[in-house]
C-alpha cells in the first residue's frame, strides 16, 4: 500500500459514521460508529453538546434503573432520611 492510499485508509477509519434506525416498537435510534481512539471524546461531546441539563438527569436516572434491573432489583429504592445530633465535647 502506498502512502497516499494508507493516509486515505486512516482518514476513513477515523471518520464517524452516523445513521438512524427505526426498531420494531417504532422507536428511532441515532447510531454513531466511532473509532476507539475517539470514543471518549465523542461520548463527552454527546452528553454536553447534544443533551440539555434536564435530558442528562433523566438519562442518568434511566441508566440507574436499567443497571438495577440487571441485578434483579425492580425499582430504584427510596432514599432514607437520616438525622444525627452531634454533641460537642465539653472543654
């Protein structure tokens, strides 16, 4: 392979390929095929540039619920309220 075709192959490998997919339930998925060396940068860019703050909060909650379901927990447990009374030591 000569230098010109090698540089073209590298350029094509680094290119991010995007497409949309409609699944059987009618949901539209946006897919990006990203080279491994660009994956972290593309992931951070997606979270900060493409989502609003409210969408990020909802996405994290959905991810937590999904992770708990994978462990066999049906729903996110309710946070418990705790209160402590801390007494200062006498001097």
